[in-house]
């Protein structure tokens, strides 16, 4: 296996029309492939606006089965460009059961499987508990043509347990398809700190686990409510010691392509042997809600 593999992040704004967004994603996947990407990740729920800003029973009509029309188009895009494609879809599992789901297609278009978002938020304008059943597939790592890929989704990015368990399954890179932004009225006071915490959290996962991390966000001010959400973009790739290799803009659509080195990751893990020194015999308390 080659020492290096190239990952691509697609930072995009999302239209109200599903076909428009799928077409934009397909063009970006092709562009990433031309720039050398071998594994390409799209933002969270990229086929439409971030609808969780409000609770509306009619919005369940946006969900679709997996496999289904959107996942099939992602598989065709993967095959056409000889790249691994990680998507993010609103999955209809059955009537009344819906998930926020990452899909993975290998470079020949084969559907390798999916990861259902485990941690579901319920914050102002991020009303996901209304729509999504928590994932039940566990922590997933996919052995693709180019690398072992871990997939987590947005709110999962705050949980070190999720990154750790994904890394323990052999992930070389963890992708976080994301839809995160500012409440416009809070941006001036809290915006810088919120963004810094978001980025720092994932850089910490990269360091603690000796893996590459790719965070893929959307852009744009989406107003499904009076003020809406201003998605802050700034998609980034961190190396296994938390160094930022590239950071996207806050307001432009773009494709980020970064080379990842297995030798580099190996050297970091040899010199910072966090896995060796773990005291797994004393971690039982982590399975309790509160360690009384």
C-alpha cells in the first residue's frame, strides 16, 4: 500500500432544490478528483437547507431510503471519478424512524455501508431530536481502496469517546460531515469563541488518536426562521498532531485537497504512544452517566 493518500473536502452552500445540490456535489467531486483527491467528503445533509431550525412534521417528507436516489447518484459519481465518496443524507428507515446518516461508496461505486449519527443535539435552531433517531450501527470504519475511513457526523465531534472508538477500529482518517454556524444575534459576543472551541475539539481528537481529521462544513445564511443560521464554513484538515494543514474560507464554496502520510502518522504514534499508555483496566466508569 502506498504511503500517501489524498483527501478532499467539499465546502458548499445548499439550495432548496435537491437536484441542484446533487448536481453541485457531483461537479465538486469531479473537481476534487482532478486536483488529486482519492477520498471526497460532502457536508452534513447537503441535499437541502438545514431544515432542523424548526419543527415541522411535513419536513419528514424530505427523508429518503438508503440505498435510494441520492445515494445511487453518489455511487455513480464515485465510480465515474475513481474516488471514495462520503455523503450525508436524511434517511427514512421506516415510517416514524429516521436517521442522520453518512454513506460511503468505494472508488468503483460499491456501496460499502453507512454510519448513523449517534449523538443528537437539541439546541435552539438545531432541533435534531425531533427528526432523528440516535444511530444504532455503532462506530464504523470502512476499508476503502485508498485508506481506512472513519465517519462521524457533526454533534459527534464534541465527544472524545466517539473519536477514540473509531480510531481503535483502525481509522486512518476521521471525517466529520458538518452543518454548524452562528446565531446572527450571538455572533459578535460569542462567535469567535464558538468557532475556536469547535476547531480545537477536533484537533484534540486528532492528537489523542494519532489520526488525520477532516471537518467539512457548509456556508451561507439560511433563514428558515426569522434570523436563521449563518454557517461558518472554515472546513479544515488536521494532521495527527493537531496541526492545521488547510482551512477553508468562511463564505466561499471551495474544494480542499490534502495529502496524508501513513509514515507521518506512524512516527507521531511512536513518539507520542497514547495507545500504549491507556489504562483500560480503570476506564469502567466511562459507561456510567455520572461517576458517583
